[in-house]
């Protein structure tokens, strides 16, 4: 019996394709997933996929954009949380950034290939453009409250985010408990020194 065709709002259908592709990329890896697998998961014709996305690379870019938007939303909520002081906000933000890398290992593995340098650079640019203003505001708050000793909040945040990007380049860190522990300790020290703090112990989940 033929499957009944279901007409959906274009944006809803596009999001279905993105969600299905993300699930399959995480389960099988990007390169092991074909467009035919994605459309089968959603239950649509292959032509429907190409109506929304010219290529598999385009839907991967849409997934990255979705993840970056979600991360920005999480960070914004942290910065606006009245129950967190500036140091606790920075701690929570850094953990959110690291969490994206560790939970998207299959996608990150693909992006780290030399042939994908342009897309990887675009992801990093999105990360910095979205988060620097939010984090710089938190650092400025910490300076005003006497918690941080930082002369240039924006530049300090750019330096810290550059350190975070290392985790995007090396997701294999999370598979090695000993190395993960050392990296966590080092990053906690870098955070404290970059923000001019002596009385706060950052706790990172790596």
C-alpha cells in the first residue's frame, strides 16, 4: 500500500530534514550517511531534499548554524541569570562551549579534515561573532564589581575563546580521561589568570 503523502509547512519540512540528518550524522558519521538515508528517515522523495538543500554539505552547514544559535541562546540565558555572579557565569558559559564539541564528535571529526577548512573556519567565526559581545559584557560586570582584574574585556574574551576553539580541533581529548583531566586543569588555570582572579576555583566539565 502506497504511503499517503503528507503536505507540511515548508519551514517545518526543512526542520524535519535537518533533525533527521543530524540524528543520522551522529549515529553513523557524516560520510557514511547518504541523502537517500535522510529522505528515507523523513519519508519524502529525494527531490524534496534538493528543493531545500543543494547538497549534503548545505544541510551540514544548517546543522552547524542551528547548534551555534542554540549555544548563543544558552549563553544569553546564563548572562541574564540574576542568581549567578560573573565568575559563575563565565564558568557555565565555558562548559556550554566545551559541551557542544564533546556532544558533536562525529560531526567535528568530519569538519577537521583539511578539505573542510572553509566550513570549519566559518563555524569558528560564527562562534566568536556570537559569543564575544555576550561574554565581554559579563567580564565588564566582573570588573565593575571588583571580581575581575581585566583592562580589555573584549580582547580577554577573544583570547579565551581561542583557547576554547582548541577543543573543536581536538575532540579526541574527551576519549582520554587522563588527558582530559590535564586539559581541564590547565584551562581552569588559564581562565583564572586571564581574568585576574585569585579567589575562585573554576570547575570545568571536560
